[in-house]
């Protein structure tokens, strides 16, 4: 959904970004996606259809607190989980996702006391066996899966903070995507160096005297300039 100002300028939808990230590369490098976990900033019929086409039913989206879900959340006791098949959600979807309402984790900074997740996973995926041998909903299952994405957030923050290649506004999308991939290569090289075993201590370098991101970038720059000078001389 776009407002009037957004309609007047090129926009990139969440589904378009996801499609670009998940599609086969030009060199046909195999990519395997087992599951998809996203926050509430990424939603919509196109995105849900793309998740279904990529990983089947194995996806979870942190649900927005919008009108279509407010009643369901309000009717759920705050200390109990609830799993429901949605009857009305996004008119463009012929098959509606499931909603899983859980109490927000204790100590989590959130203005909402309950969280809602959208998924095609069945209710059985979130059941645990009790001491009596019965099955009951376990909110920790979906919360743990969702919060695993925080590791990815931290990685992206480090890539953007330590290895980001600045690009100008309105830069071609392919150039921006190329710069992001290059930043990720620098990040992976940094981790590769720090996880290499020190011949002196027999431990990963990161646990002794690991290389900083500045040292990695300086070394890359020095090698690149040397290669450029060598090419010019020939």
C-alpha cells in the first residue's frame, strides 16, 4: 500500500526485496531456504504468496496490530496462548494464514502485552507434551524461532557499521545490491580471519589477538591498490 507521495516516486516493496534475495543468482549458485522469519515491517499478500512459493508453509511473520487482528488479540487472555485459523485477512489472499497470539516475553521492551504471529504452520507445530501426557500450546516455541532473527539483525548492524560501502541516493538498485554483497564479503573475510586457529596459541585468533574491521579493510585496500598499480604497469 502506497500513499500519494510514494506513488509519485519509485518504491521497492518488501516482496520485491525478498524475491531478489531468494531468486537464483546469475551464476546459478544453489540456494537453500528452510524457513522464513520476518518482523511486522514486512507483510502483505505478495509477501505471503512468495513465502509460500519459496518454503511452503514454513514461515512466520510478526503480525501487525491492525484492525483485522485487534479483535482476535483482545479476545485472548493475556496470560494464555491462542491459535486460530483466520477467516478474514487481506482480501487478496484466497487462503488465509493462521494467527498465533502469545503473551509478550517478560522484560521485553514492547508497548504491547501480547504478540501475534502469522504463519501457515499448523497448530501441531507449536504443541508440547505435558507431564500428564496431554498436548498444549507452547508460546516459547514461536517466540524462540522468531527471536533467532535477532542474530541476523546484529550481523546486518555490523555489516552496515563496520563494512558499509556508501552509495548515493537514487543509485541504481543493482549497484546498491552489489555494494551490499561486497560489504558482506568483507564481513565474512573478517570472521574467517578471526576464526582461524593461531599457530602460537592453538585458539581462534578472535580469542587472542583478533583483527579489527579497520585492519581488514586496510589490508583489502592495500592489496587492491597494488593490483591496480601492477595492472597499469603492464
